[in-house]
């Protein structure tokens, strides 16, 4: 409407009506006066208005000034807030809109506007997610909004954070048909709240396609609360229609199930080795994984407890049973004599001992005496300690761990004793010490990486083999290559050098938390070589279980 005031008039437009499909959402007052320089816009919080003001030239005749007229209008209207020239796009704008009492934009209009923004690939991820947050606050989100948002889940151009936020939004509103997207995203979700939202959606909408992702997530949650443990068991049972343990064993025996490593970790940690062996032995193998499990259970009394152990077992089984039989014979002898428990990391030692008849006849007591003597000579600690003599040598702690051999013999397996004896012999060879000195010098010259590798039992003796690091990320850690990790399945142990500086404080000698964690994760024993003051070198052995043994010192 445009009321006339002589030759002057103003046009007041205050409808941002969606009914008229207006693309200009701004309510404004536009002053049209060829003789006036006044141009302004106000975002008002009231309905359409019509006002008249006095032309500028009438000020000279003593009439009410234009500016005063505007002030009067503003006071009459109760004031105007500076609202944005569009529907709210952020949570703060939406809160301001609600406080103003404005009727300009209905909840439906706000929802449509922000849905368009979430779908808009030209906007940044943060802008799209912020509009999604607005939708969370809108009172009514109709049936059309959620299906439109779901198109983001299939969009290759949508950033991962946007897809994740949209999936959470839809799952919270219990939208059906999300199983594929939940299954794909669930293993990658780090946010605890989002993970709980997706798991709750799966509880309401069980799908067999979600079984593997749930099992992976279950195995990865360490430590796990009693509440989440019960939640995972219930989810697996609802999806499979069977007891959780039966469902996981059945999954191991299906080619379409791709969470075998996670399943074996869950089963081994919940059922225990003996019970799991009985369950596996009763199965009829339909997959290679179950054939491998059944073979090692029946022949070695062993079932892998981690995905890494399962991988190693499968790789060694592929070489053929004829390669495993000699190792099986020695393992069974040790089981009868020393109450030995086989682990797949011992296969390398067992298979080489089977081909070395002069070695395998040594008794446990003979090995303890020889190892203790070698350590004593390297420490220059005087005469050899009698085997098993407690208190004959003071207890030594480094990094909070007991490290002297004579105090830990009862807790060492026969396989560890063999490792210690073979590595000790290697340390005493002049050729090895010369090679290690060259390696240490090269490491000190290279400040971008650390040296490491594997120790293998070859032709009757232990040999150290260097493996280049995967990447150069400083001189304080060794990053193994994929090839080294694969080769570590068939070795005595891995090694790493602490060569960057000579250690004066001997309490810092030996493996750090990273090396101990690596040993546990990859089920491999290790040796740390450390340069210490006075031109000497220390060697320290450690196991995945956290046992640490100081092997003594020697000149570089």
C-alpha cells in the first residue's frame, strides 16, 4: 500500500510472505522522495504498516521534522530489533527470533529454509551443520524434511562430518531405512553420544547387515562398562535370534561375515581358552577360519585370542600341515614336561628347533644356568649365580618394572628361555657387536628416524635383520613397515635401538610404554638396544605380557 502525502509518499513493505513466493525475506520501509537523501531499511517485528511523514522542505515552515517523525513512529511501534534479512540460520538467530515474538517466519518456513542449506553443496560443512542444529530446535519438522535430508547420506560430495551429523539427526527421530548407513558409519564413530544413538536405532531396527559392524565396535571398546556389554549382547541376539556366543561362532563359519578377528577376541575374552576350545572342536568347518581354529585347537591345544593371532594362524596354516607337524611334536613334548601353553608367536622357534637336533635336547635347568651365566658375565657381576638361588642377586627395577633374570625364572615359559639363550649368544658374537655399532652410528647421524628390525632363528643361531622405518617422524620412535609387521608373524622377536644419546641414568634403560604396547598389540617379543655412558651398550628383552629381562651390557 502506498499512501499519498501531497507529492511525497512512502512505500511500506513488511510481508515476507511465502504465499507470494517472495525471494526478498526482508521487511523494509523505503522512502521515495526525489528531493530527499533519506534511504534506510528497518527489520521490524510487527505486521505490515502504513505511515505518512512530512517532506524535508516543510521543516523550514515549522512543521514536524522528518527525523522526529521517525522517532515518534519508532516509539509508537515499541521499537525494532535488528533481525537478519532471512529466516534464522543459526541457533542464536533462532533464539533471537523466538524472543522477538515475530510471526514473519513460520516454523515450517524456517525448517524448509534450513533444509535447503543442509543440502547445499556450495556452503561450508560448518554452515550446513549449523542449519541442521536449527532444525533440532524447530518445533515441527514434517514428514518431507527427513527424506530430503536423507539424500545427503548418498551424496559423494557431502563432507563426512555433514553425513555423520545428518545420520545422527535422522536416527534420533527414528527414521526407518538407515541400516546400510548406520552399519557403514558405526565402526568409524568416535563420539560416545553418537555411537549410543546409532546403537539405540539398531536396537529398534535390527538388521543382519549391521552384525559385523556391531561386533567390531564391541571388540574395540576396551575397557567396556557393564551397561554397554549388556547392550552389545542384546543387539547381537536380537539381530541373529540366537545366543550371542552362538551367533559369533556361527559368524566365524560364514563366508559373508567380515568381523572374524573381532569375534574371536570377544569369544576368547568372555568364554576363556578351555571353553572356547571345546566349542570350536565341536564345529563343522565351512570356512578357512574355522578350519584353522579347529586344527590348532585339536593339535596344539590352542585357540587364537586376538585378531593378530588369528591372522598369523591362518597365514602359517596356508603353508601346509607338513610344515606345522614338526613344531607340533616339540610343543606337545613341552606341554607334557613343563606345562607349556602354545602361542602362535612360538611357531618360528619350534619349527627351527625341530630342524636342529643338537639344540632341542637341552633341559629347562640347563638353559637357566647358561642364561644366568651369560648375563652375569656381561654385567661383570662376579661368579655365576646358582640356578634358582633367590636373593643371590639384588632385585633391579627400571621404569617401575623388575628386570633381573634370576628373580623371574619361575614366571618364564620354556619358549622365553630359548629366546633369551639364543639372543644372549648373539650378543656375545664380535661380528654382531661390530654391526650393531655401525647401526648405532648411522642412527645418531640420522635425526629423523630410529633403527629397528627383526631377530630370526636361522641356521642354528639368532640373527638380527634391519627393516627400514615406514616414515621419518623423529628420533624418538620406530614406525614399522607393513612388510615388517607381516614378517614379524614368523620371528623370535623384534628389536629397536635407542641410539640417539648415551644414557647416564640407567633407570631409563629398556623398553618404554610404546614398545611394550607394540609387543602386546602385535603379539611379538622384543629387544631394546640402548647406548649408555662409557661407550657401552645394553640389551633388554621383553614379552607381550610385560615381563622385562635385562640381558646385561657390552662394549660397542
